[in-house]
C-alpha cells in the first residue's frame, strides 16, 4: 500500500513537470534487448537488389544473341567470298558482290567490337558483384546477432512466400515474353508444309514496264470487295508509287482490265507520303507501306484517303540503307517489308543497334484509329542475306536466291517460341529471276509474288489439308 502511493506520486510529479515544459506526454520504454537496426537491414536490401539489377538475365541474353549472330554471319561471309572467287567476271557482278561483302565485313566488325566491350563490362560487373556480395554477407552475419526478435527469420519466410507466389503467377522460373494471343486456335490448317505452283502467272496490264511492285488480295476485305485484287507498281525510278490500282476479279487482273481503276494518294510523285519501295500490303481497306523519305510506316485509308503514320524506333535504317539482297543484286528501297498473317499487319526492318539483323514488329491499330508499334522480336539473321519475308500464323519466313529458276524458303522465326530454324528447305519455282515482293494472304492461303513486272501466285500447303486428302 505504501509502495503504491509512492509510485503514483512520483508519476504525477513527472507528468505535471513535463506538461509544464513541453505540452505533451512522453513514456519511456526500457528493454534489456538492444534495438534492432532496421536502417542497416534496409541498406542491405538495397545493395542486394542493386546486385540483382547489375546481373540481369537480359545482359546475358544480349551477349548470347551477339555470339549467335556472329556464328551465323561468318559462314555466310565465307560462302559469299567463295562464290565471288568462283564467278567473278571482273565486271559489274564483281563490284556488286564486293559491295555486299564489304557491308558484311563492316557489320561483323561492329559486332566484334560490341562483343569485346560487353565482355570487358561483364568481367568488371562480375568482380564488382562478387565484392558487393561479400560485403552483404558480412553485414548479414552482423545483423543476425541482433535478431533476438526473429525479425530476419520472418522477413526471410515472407520473401520466400512472395517468390513462390510470383513463380506461380508467371508459370515458371523465368518470366517469358507474352506469346501472341492469336497464334493458337487461329492456325486452322496446322503446320506450313510446302508451296506449289505457280497458280497464277500473268504479265499484267503493263507487260515488262515496271520491274518493282506488289499485288494481292485484301485478307480482311470490305463488304462488296471480297473478290477485288490490287496492284501497286513503282512507276517512278523503280522507287516510288502514288496510286493503288484495283481489279474487280482475278480474271480481270489476268486479262488486264481495271474496272474500279486507280485510287490516288497524291497527284505528284514523289512527294510527302508517296509509296517508297515495293513491299506494301493491303489490309482492311487500307494500304500499309514505307512512306517517302521516312523511317516510318504509312497507312492510307482507301475510303477517307487519309494517311496515318507510325514512326519506327530510333536507329531504324531507311532510304535504301538496309535492303534485301542476293549476291547479284540488292533490291533498292526494300528497307521495310509490310506483311500480313492471320492476326493482321507486321513490319520487318532492321536498326543500327541490331547490326542489320532482321527485326519484326506487330503493327497495332488503336481505338482512335492511330497506329502503334506492338511487340517486337529481334533475330540473329542479317536482313541483307535474305531476298524477302512473309508471315504465316505468327511464324516469319525468309527466302534466298538459289538461281534464276529457284528461290528457297530457308529460314523461319517462330514468335510463339522465339525459335529460329535455318533448315526450312521449301523451294519456290520462279517465272522470273527476282522476287521483288512476297506476301501471304490468310484469306485464300496463297503467296502473292511480284517478279520483274510479272504477277505470280503460289498455293501454300498445310499439314491438315494434305492429311484430309490422303
Ligand atoms: C578489346 O578492347 C580492348 C580495350 O577495351 C582493346 O585493347 C582490344 O584491342 C580489343 N580487342 C579487339 C579484338 O577488338
Ligand atoms: C513440295 O512440292 C514440290 C512440288 O510441288 C515437290 O517436288 C516437293 O517434293 C515437295 N516437298 C515436300 C517436302 O513435300
Ligand atoms: C477508314 O476510315 C473510315 C472512316 O473514318 C473508318 O471507318 C475505317 O475504319 C478506316 N479504315 C482503316 C483501315 O483505318
């Protein structure tokens, strides 16, 4: 009783004393434990996550694809040089081939430099990270001695749970790029097996007049235009065009009678928004093409005659700096290849930062009818070593020139798995040496090719269809 009174009296004195001086109340908690140094733990966590960022898997991946790229290009260069030695006639042919080889050499040098600098950087990072990890380990041991309240253990358990949860969500150890949604379920015919034909071969309305151009059928036609075929010829310098020519049926394009006639982009040629280069495509009532003097895709709405532009990334090569080539010839102003598959429109191009390797991007249409660049895939194969590309069901295919009668579909890149295949081995019988544009139409499963002014089409054979007939 006596003790109780004394204690409360003392408390009262303390409190009134404090109220007088600072207008608030302070209670002191005294524990025999030392306080846990949260600030140190926070510091540790920060340096650990720094370490993580330094050693990101993207960095390792960058190195891997550089090496893969070099691996691909060296044998290609060897082949090219060998071919040149065999066939050099000392004339124009040799000059062109030398030009291709010189390009190859420049790009290989650039890759080696990049590889050298990233290897040195990796070594520096490695040393740096090892030192940091050592520091972290020491500090952690120190902190553990403070861990009377099990703070660390709980945090560790939480982190493990969180990691498990993330893994569950991502469906595996490594987050993978999202596969394109369309690929499964919309490949109605199964695997792409072979190409037969030609099915259609015509010299068209202007036999022999325009070496460069493109033709085809809109895979997503507007109502009433289902059987229309379109034709774009590069009427100025084999580089520029300013109109799309329409034919109401296949037979009218074969006999060369254009009923709906031309839809003009602009009366002058070339000028802003002129079509530049042959690899254009019609989709959903609009023409997609490389616009004049720009590293950009243009979409020309055939109904409203309005143009929407999609700027490609910085470093994109244009104005005939990254063409499709074979040893005899580079096809001028083929920097951008617009192509269609079941899912819509894609653009194939290359950039300085990709060392001239094929890059593939989805062209997405926004709600407000603007265009945006969708998901992008980088390959390890040089654009200058292929003659054209097309896309079937989310798989990119590339061709090469074998001889004047034969073109080979030799390469594929699957956007679902990221796998490249250099042994596709499907051959196309040509009616003319050069294929200046090539595109797949999912509407009729045909390949449309424009070859030195001739219009040719081929039928694509799929797994399911051939099984059906077997
Ligand atoms: C790699 O880089 C170092 C300096 O960073 C340089 O001394 C060396 O010559 C380079 N090697 C090659 C093969 O370019
Ligand atoms: C592809 O078709 C061609 C002729 O159309 C034929 O000669 C060739 O054997 C076929 N290739 C395969 C792998 O079926
Ligand atoms: C063309 O413009 C019309 C009118 O604005 C629009 O309805 C149509 O979707 C457009 N087509 C394309 C392919 O953008």
